[in-house]
C-alpha cells in the first residue's frame, strides 16, 4: 500500500511518395537484422490475455527513433507515478502470478463469468493482467502517456537488494528505463526507503550502508541519463517517507558517496526528517481527499522551495477482499469528476510540477491507464488538462497497435511494419502510423 500516515506498502507485507519509400527501406533493413530483435511471446490481447516475457538485453532493440515532443498549452510538467511490480507466470521466476495480481487469495488463472481473470482489484486493465518486463506493454504505456501530454514517469523503486520481490522490481525498472528515451519522455525515481528495514532484517545489512548501495546504483545507472528528470540541475529523487532513514544525519551519510546530491522530496509534511538534505515535498492521496490537497497548497507549500501537486481519479482498495488487511478508505470516482477536481486544484497550486497518482496501482484503484471499467476517460481528461491536440482517437490507435503486436508475435513481416508504426507514433506522424496499422487485420 502507498498511503500517507501509515507509511506502509502492500506487496511488501513482506513487501510521412518519399515517405513510403523510406518506410520500405526501413522494413528491408530491419529484416536484415530480424534475428537480433526480440520477439513477443504468446497472447492475443483482450481481457483474458496473458502477456509473456519480452526482456530487452540492450538499451535499444529497435531502429533508433527521432522522437518529437508533443505540443502542450499547459506548461506545467506532468509526471505519473508508475508501479513496475507486476508479474505473470512467464516472468515471476516461480511459474506463478505475482502477488500484485493475486494478493493473498485471488487466482488469475480463474476466468470469471464476465470473461475477466480473477485479479486483486475492483478494476481491470484493458489489455488484461500483464508483466512489467514486457517490452510491448512498456511501449504501449509510454505511447499512451506521450499522447496524453504526460512528460514522464516517476518509478516506484525498492532498491538493489535481492529481498522479497525487490530484484524483480529492479529488473522491470531497468527494462522501463531502457525504453523511455525511444518515446522521448523523462523518468525519475521514487525511493521506497521502507524497504531498508526488510533488507536489514533479511540480510543484516546496515540501513545507511544499504541506502548508500542503492544510491550508488541510481547515480551510475540512472542519474546520468539525458532523460532523467532534473530540477535546478539536480537529479530528482522522491522518497515515499522517510520511513527507515529517520534523521538528517542518516540522509547525509546515505548521500555521502554521490558526486551530485539529488533534489530530494519527501512526502507531504515529512520534510523535517530530511532536514538540510531535503528540498521539498510532494502531495499524495489521503482520506480527506481534496481538503488535504487544498490544505497542503495553502498552508504547507508556500514554505517549500520545491513541491509537487497531486491528482488522482479516486481510491478504492482491494486489501480486505484480497486478504491483505482492512479497507483503508474510499474516494469515489464520480466518472472523471474527482480527477478533474484534483486537476483544477493543481492548476492553481502555484507549482510547475504535477504528479498523477497513479498509472497502475490496481490494488488501490488509483490507476489512470485504460481499463475495461473507465476505458480511456481518465487519459482524455488529462489530454484536456495538458492542452494537447490529441484525442481518444490516438489513444485507441495505440491500443490497436499493442493488440496487433501480440496477435502477430513471431510474424516477422508484420512485426517490422509495427516497428515502423511505432517509430511514426513517437515522431508524431499519426497519419502514417494509422495507414500502417489500419492495413493490418
């Protein structure tokens, strides 16, 4: 769970005549190295599909793209909190569905009367339950974000230690980070320092020493990326807490080996813990809903050098139903009204930064990615907020692209056509992408 006040985490209960010729040349060229390309596995899309593992072993496995930024009338930077923790039997390492689809008692192998798999959520992803290491899923998500005017992802990250499912989260994060530049988006990290307690209990590693190892990895692998989010030339680092690094001294020691100190933001009202090492706070979903957001913007934010506004579609956790404790609280969705109200507040919050909560936390029902329940409505609302010229038409096109990737997995000819369509989409050539995709049955 990712709830303010409780500072706990479910899942770790222990855890464009010339253009056509150009595309033809690209396709021929791609065929020459097709054997080096990764192939999708299994599934045909739809609500009961299982997306199988497709892990990148290099930073870029497609022709490098010339991604173009979308034009927005809203200059506010909009990021979305992203959970990289979903596993299917093909990726979990034990042949089982990951705990974020099952919690304690759900079985996705069970097909319900409505045709959906039995997952630990009241809501259902439009593409069905997926694994976070699937290249097609990652590209699908990033394309949707791009055409919604979202500037990047803030990835929920548990560190480098092989404890609980942290190693899988790290692997999936690495896979996501490799795909972000292709889409022309940015990324940042939200550190779950609560994981340090579990690391210590399991391995005996000192909390600060473990944090130093985690931050050394962030510096060497992420912070130097040209796509990493930076504020005042500092790499952005959110912390969901602090929970284990409990003093300013702890944070000073944890950052001591870094060449550039991150711009550290803690949860709202928790900045006193990080002291001089912190640079601000970010708002989060709370039982008091928009009252909490208004209070933070009016009473707390003016004293902060940097702060992030928040917007979410609602909150409806599955914890009691899924055997992971009790229901926390409920925030109704009212169609898209809750999300719109949060966005209205964010627009007048006085900050240049907004974090959408979340892309895909199905356990808490804060997901804005397309679902069978809400379809594309949340992303359409965000499109209106960011001021892009795109509509649901482009979102539906991206969804069709994904379904075709799964349907024609292993069909080299169609796969290469879909790679060209992908490159068109990241270059904002919707017309050409539509022509390619529409020609594939």
